[in-house]
C-alpha cells in the first residue's frame, strides 16, 4: 500500500510538471486533453501493474533469520505450553484509524457527488424550456454566466434575448457538448471521491478544466468569431462558474484565456520536439512506476494446515466445530495468496482426517519456506481470551520459528486485542524440517471470542492479519 501511495503521488506530480513545462503554453489543445487524461489514468494504474520488462535480475540471497537475530540457544522445555511473551494491542490501532478516516472522507465525497448529480437532474426536469439546435435550454432564476452539462445549456432568459452575446455562447457551449467535456468532469469528480488524498489529482482537474475552455474558445474563433470582440466579451463576463460537474462560459481565470487567444502557434518542429520530450519522459515515469524491479522472484511458500478434520472435530463447542472454523480461515488465507508474494499450500481443502504423521510428511515433502497450523483454543477459565502464537524450542528451526512467531503476533494485533507468544513441543511443530508456527486464533470457551470465531467477516480479518504477517516475514528475510 505504501508503495502504491508513493508511486502514484510521485508519478502524478512529475507528469503535471512535464505538462506545465512543455505543453501547457502550446496550442495543442486536443493533444493536451489526451495527454492529461491518459497520463492521469496510467499514473494511478502503474503501481499495481508490476510489469516484467524482460530484465532478469538474480533474486536477493535469503539470509536465515537465525543468522540475524540473537544466537542465544532456546532451551527445550516441558511439552506443556509456557508463556514467553504477551503482546497487547495499543489503545488506538492507527492502521484501523487511518482506514476509518479514509472511508469516512470517501463516503462524504461520494454523497456530495451523488447529491450534485441529483440536483442537476432535478433542475433540468423542472426548468427545461426549449431547444436551440442540439442544445436543450434550462432557464436559470438568477442571472450569471451560462454553463452546460452535455446537451443542456443553463442560461438566464435575458441572455437569450442578446443575439450577439448568445451567438458566442452557443458556439462555445456546443463545443463543450460536442467534445463531451462533461464526461471528463464526471470522471474527475468520481476519481476525486477515492483519490482525494492525492494533491496532484486536484491540479490535474484544474488543468483539464482549463484545457476544456481553450478548446471551446478555439471553436469560437474557428467558427468565424472576431478575436477582439470575443476577448472583450470575456472581460465583460469575467468571474467563474462555481457549480460542480458543469462546463462554464468563463470557468477559469479570464486572464489565462485572453493570453491563450493571442498566443501564436509554435512551429511544427518546436511542437514536435516538446511533445516528443514529454512523451519520452512520461514513458520513463510509467516504466519506473510499473517496473517489477526484482524480476520474477520465487514467492514465500507457506503450507497451511487447518487443524483437525474428519472424525477429529477439535474443540466442539455449542453450535460450531473447530475444524470448520480452521478450514474457513485457511481457505480465505489461500485466496489472499499469490505467486509474486506469498504462495499458500493448503494441507487439507475439505473435511478429512489426517494423522499427525501424515501432516508432517506432507509438510516436509513440499520444500516450502514455512509451516503454519491454525487452531482454536479452549480453557477451563472462560475469561481467558485472545490469540496464542506457538513454536517448538526442540525443532531444528527454533530460532526462525521464534522470529516468525513474533512477526505474526504483531500483525494479528490488527484483529485481536492480545497475542501471547508461547513455547510448546507439539508433534507437528517439533518434527517439521522448516520453521513451524501454530496459531490459536481465539478461545472457544470465551463468550466474546466464540461469537467472533463464528463470524465470516472475522474470518476474513484474521486471514488478512495472518497474511500481512507472512508478507512481513518474506520482506524481512529478503532484506
């Protein structure tokens, strides 16, 4: 997520600089519109594409975690679980807080967007009066600058009586309508609902709207309008049309439009040079933003065991079976995996019984990087709650397993309030040839935990927390 934010913001920032440096002052209005819209879309898409351009880099050599953490020997203990460390979630989960803020602001923008469209449609239905060519007129109560929305012209009745002024308005607004500028505006407003945090998106919107006015002004001149008469009319009309979603006769600063009316078109060679430089540099920005810099490295492979199964139901409490909860979370974890980051192999994909020996043999035959066993907990103390992350001090990969346990516990705190790291010599943990960790996702003997463990949405949250922990493990061992 951080990479996406970085590359999308930087990409848009560089692209807007390129536009303002090479294209904005040139009379390339159609080309500029295409560049602004396409570069906007490509900059927002590039970071998620991760294109392999054919450069094959050697994957970074993995360093065993045991070589970069304390080499202090973990002493084997009694097979009964013993607490190593308890990690509690902070009073404020900043990740969730930021997510809430984002969606609240996004919802406000979406409501605003929908409201503006509905108000516009209501105004069209109520005040529609007639047609002038292909434009349907919508009468305004208060006099101001005319504006358009697709084939609708919003204008005060008094302006319809001023023939000279009306001719200019009609040519201008017909250009907006014919060139579908309202579609651009709707697209920008919709993007703004989701990418409101990106400051360069708002600059893009300003430049695109400004370009719309240049295109409409050019249409007036090409239709035979007198340049000086039109310029004087712009000065008289002045001001801005502030209504969202609309194309206005004087939407942007009059000064910019007057300057553009009187700027001479550059020579073809100069235009070609500027356009070529802009496209070349933008292509470089796009390539960097979308480039998979490490080629196609092998993913971090994890064998996930949904504990119990078949005749072994696990902790069978009230309405739900532990084996079903374990499998539900495992399947959601499988859906989150991918071939570029973390590949998940399920030890069982259905309700079937496997012995402990069969499980260990399957794990050791996969050549995976890690083994993860999912379970639900139980205790005689029904007040006990939270997750437990367990590793075996007697396994051959005890150091790595201990490190992995801490990373997984930290990311589980996105979902659970507490996560204890414990030692235990469970058969599947002790006999795995690779780092092995067991997660007890909650206590079925605790009323609150049990209610959550039966909730499908909570299964997704658990899977996401575990998956983020696996990503953290992958990133750390490849540093």
